[in-house]
């Protein structure tokens, strides 16, 4: 227990002082707010090209429009951002050479990896809560008034979307470990995003747990309960694979 | 049972032929053991094997008589090491790095600050305690890494080229720290290119060449450099490399 606490404490300290995580969080929030505001403004101005692409959202106004646009952007944009953060948390020691310092310790490497994954999940929840708070502030700033009950539901879905995407991003941790660095993790994040987009586009994504959160957030009725129930399999399987890879790690390449 | 760190017939060869072959080595308590060799001789590979960063293809490594494969994680609390890069995160200050290192080496949250303060004094890091590691010179980052490896008073210390980036003052501080560790019963293994430096601190010198132990040197030998090159050249000739 004390070794787990040591691993968690040290990983949390590293995350709190990390410039990469601070910048990633800031850029993600700024991008989503800027894009949501921009699309909302263009919709209000009746931009024909944009309204054609917005589909059913074009019929919405006020909070429903803001939150639907934010969900669309979050569904596509949050995976690369969280992927960079996860890849950094797991792969930084490989990249800067300090990985040798994580050997020959009474804290087992699988515990260090577990500390990293827990810190990543906490960061994901912080990003999700901050994003919702920022969207709430944006709506109030735009004079939309207080959100109604259905708007709070949409905001809760936005919160869940970020957290669920954070969970299904877990293969990135495994890739950063196997690839011994940040870039394999970031490449995996881009790969997952591309696969998600293609499967969402072809309408075949609801059974693919990496895509399910986005489809559910955009249209809750389009996803069934068994499909949602598959989501935890991704963090469980790839989280376990990551711990195993750290347990068996050798510095042979 | 031999205490300290022991390698018996250890082999690990990489694609291309580099690595170590059938290496026997004993690092005894109370002794500073130096590993010398040319670049690519296998010093770092051997140290990585001794610390579990690599698994041997053949042979066995034991810490205080227990094979590494059967070693409980808690046994590593008695080991300190710096291999290739010091454990110094750029975003953290020198003190934060040392506190982190202390916790990872098994010191409790209550004991860590005193150990960190002592290590800061030992390596003369007082002016840099609140400076982020990324702003430190390579030599001072190395001092942080060495302080992190020493602060929990390990019984076994493994340092790969520890003086390579240190200034002369840092070399003197490290030399004193290693002597104190050894005098307190610590088993110390250091690798180095600097034979004069090795001669000043080592009780025993092992020569590694092309991945094999080819002999030993007498630290008191006034012609240490000549003796080293004689051994390496003789080995290269015998193996058809020269």
C-alpha cells in the first residue's frame, strides 16, 4: 500500500508541475470555446455552407444549439488532446532518458504505471469539469439565460463524453510503452481519431467502443445499453496490458 | 552466501553483436569496485543487467545472495543508481526532484525531508534547491541525480560514468561521498573512462573489453594507463580484432 501511495504521490507531483498538461488543457478549452462561438455566430448569420453541414443542429437555438455544437467539436477534438496528455504522462521518461531511474526501486514499475493511469484519469475528470464550466460561462456570457432541465442533461452528457473518451483513449498508454516514447502514443491517438471518424461516417461505429461515446453524446437514442456497456472493456484491457508491459519492461531498445 | 552484488556467467548479446558475454563480477560490501573499458566495451549494458533493466540470456545476477528474478521489490530499497541519465525532471526543482526520489526509494513522507536536506548538503546543492532542473547545468543536474541515488543511504551503489559532467568541485564531493558509503559497508560499483580518477578511489578495478572481463588492474599501479592499454591490446590481438 505504501509503495502505491509513493507511486501516486510522485506521479501527481509530476503532473501538477507539468507544463505540457497545463498547455494541453488550456489549448483544448480555448479551441472548443473559440470553435463553438464561431460556429454559433456563423449559424446566427445564416452562412449557407455552414448551415448545410450542421444538419439537424441548424434548427436548434440557445442552449441546445450551443451544447450540440460543443458536443460535436468535443467528440472529434478531445481524443487528440487527451492522447497527447496520456502519451506525455506514460512516455515522458522514455523520451527524456529518466526511465533508468524508475528501475531498481522498492516501488514496482507496474505500481508506477498504475499511478500514471490514475493521474491521467484524474486529469481527464478535471478537464471535463472545467470544459463544462467554461461552456456554462460562455452561454451566460452570450445572454442565453439559465439552462433548463434538458440543457443540464446535455451538459452532463458533455461531461460524460470527455470522461468516456478519456477512458477509451487507453490504448495510447500501451502504445507509448511499447514504442518507448511520446510519438507512438500520439500516432495512436491520431489513428483512433481517424478510425472513429470513418466508423461514425459509415454509421457502423456504435458497436466499436472507441466511437460509442461520441455517437451517444451527439444522439443518445442512437446507442443501445449493451453498446454503452462495452466501453469499460477498452480501459480495462489496455490498462492491464500497460501495467503488464511496465512490469516486464526491459531497456533493450 | 556472498553479500553485495554478484554476476555469474552473465550473457546478453544484442543484434549486431554488442553486449556482454559470460561475465563474472563481485561487488563486495565495504569496497569501491571500478569498471573500466573503452566505449562500447559493455560497461553500461553490464550495469543495466545488474540492476534489472535488462534480463540476461544466460547466467545469474544476485543481490545479497538472492537471484534478481526472485528478489522482492522491497530489497531494492537498499540500492542507489544513476545509469545514463540522472533522475531529474525538468519541471521540478532540485528539492522536489530529491523528495520524489526519496519517496521512490522507500523513504516515508516524514523521513524524506531530512534525508533530502542531508543530500543537499552532501552534494553542495544549497544554491540550486529551488531551481527547476531544466535550468540547471548538466553538471548540477548530475549532482541532483547523484544526491537522489545517495540520500537513502543505500547498501549497494551503481554509478555509470558519474563524473563525466561534474566540475572538479563536484568530483571531489562525489569522491568523498563514495568513500563514506564504502566505509559504512556499502558495495560501490562505478564505471569510468578516467583511469586517474579511478585510481584515487577504487579498491578493485575490473577491465571490460568487447563485452568480456579481460582482467584486473592494481589501483596502486603508477602506470595504470599503460597497464590498461596493454591488456586491451593483448585481448584484441588474441581475438583477432587488432
